[in-house]
C-alpha cells in the first residue's frame, strides 16, 4: 500500500506534524517521505521535522548527551549574549538534552539567538511557529523567520520557504516561487531539495523552469529576498539563457554595465541578437542600442533605427522613445518631426515617463506643414488629432483609437 501511495504523481500537500525532538530517531521511510517535500506521507504516519534536512538516524542516535558542567557553561555563554550558545541551549531544551524538556524555554533561547541574526535559530524559530511548539501556531510568522534565515543563505530555511510556497502555507500558493526556493536550497547543498526540484520541474513543465531560474536571478539582482549579488544573478541568468529570451537580455545588460561579469559588449550583442531572432522586443531594442552607440560593433545609426522600429512594433516603449529621438534629430534617418511626435505619443500610451514633456518641446519646433502631415497620419490610423494633441499637452485623458473625426 505504501509503495502504491508513493507512486502517485498527483500534486499532494506536505504534511508536517509535531516537531521532532533533537535526539529522536526518524525512520528512513518517514525521512524519505518528508524529503519529497510534496506531502506524500506513509500510510498511518505523519512526517515530522527538526530541520528541513533532518540528520541521518545514525548521527541522531550518536548525538552526545550534555552533562551538568556542559549545560552550566552553555548557560553562562548564552546569558552573556553568545548567539551560538543561545541556539545550542534552545536545542537542549527542545530535546531535553541535559535539561528538562521545555518547548517554551526552547523558543525563548531560539528567539534570543534569532534576534541577533543567528540563521539556524531564525529557521528553527520559524519551524516552532509553523507547528505551534512552545508558541501559538502562526504560519505567517513562520514564513517571516524562514525569510530572515534564507537571506543569510541557510539551506534549510530556503527549503522550508519552498514548502511554504508550494503548499500555500502562511503565504499564497506560488509554484514558481516554490520551485525557485527549492533550486536555491539545492544549490546551497540541501539534499532534501533534490526530489522537490525534480517534482517541481515535472509539474511546471518546460515553461516553469526558466521562470523559476529568472526568479532566482532577479532576487539576487534586486537584493530584496537575498543579498544583492550581480555575480550570482549572472550565474542564474546563464542557466536560463537557452530557455528564455528575457534571461539573455538581462544577462546582456549585466555585460553592458560590467556588473557581476567583466564588461563585454561583444558578448552582450551576441546574447541580444540571439533573443532578437525570436522577435523579442527588448532584445531588438538592445541590438539597436548597441548599434547606435557602437558598442561591440561599429556604430551604425541606420541599423539601429531598423532594430528600434522592429522593437516598437512589439510595443517596446524604450525603442519608441529612441526612434522618436532619431527622427527628431535625423540620426540614421531623415528628420521627420511628425513621425517623431507619433512615436512619442505611442510611448506615452505605454507609460514612458518623459514622453509627454518631450512631445511638448517638439511641438514648438513643428511647422504648420508638419502638423498637417501628423493630422493626416493620425486620421489614417483612426485617431482624433485634437484629442491626441490635447492629451499630449496634458489637457485631457489619453486619446484612443476609433475616435477619429472626418
């Protein structure tokens, strides 16, 4: 029956019971079931945890008991503010190792250590909140402590976050974030994450993997949920580069700025050209950007305008702004103020922050013939010229198609 249950591929929720006391021995079957991180519990059993990566039974059974002298020294250090000693004393109370078993005292010392930034204590305190051991159960608080520990690189906390996002446990269910944290836990050396990564990849399909890799890279690049590291961001963008044009463009941006990797415009061009072949707007803009500035290639404004035009068709507002600038100055193409104004109008509709201001400046430079030409273009495209002009002057709501006047 047990093997039959394990063979099921349906998405199952991870079941966590009461926290395991340090020193207790997990059966190999129960530990394996928990390591799946997908909630496939053995018949009649409920998986329990000490940390996301429980110690092997042999190590647990051989854990030395603390004697009175050792406990006394540990207490002196803990009361003196030593975070490692505070964490160790918390474990002693949780497992009844040399002191009477007391979950409340365990939480007390875990919290003291966690408040000093001890990652193991932060993760352990999160587990105590998750299962309601020595403290009222609070799944949201558990996740908060997992995040603190994970940001310090604690692999067990990363694994716990993956479980939380997978199950929607204290946070909304998010398979991509779950997959991302499982990947991070695996990369940090947590063996329990191996099966979780495999299962997440199978469930997410081919499109889920690049999304998770991009999520990890983005977390490193932004420095919110993980310490900011452009080198690590580049590492994860590389992993996704063959699967995602966005990963290629983001990696190219790091090469252009020399963040986390040596500045290499040629490599950036190669990455962007590869993604541009997939008709990906940001990549087409990137190619145009490099051609316009002669980075990694001889400067070629005409070629740049071509790529900006392709990216604009894909709705890329940065390309629209760049093309408007080129039309207004005659860079690589003939001066065409009506066309420049039109691209500023399109960019404004896409939320470009300074498109409106630049259009107002350009308006002052336009001749009557320019304005007439622009009006004809707008009518041909079924825009009401008056509404467009008023919108760009900030006098009305943005113009929309289908409102043209004869």
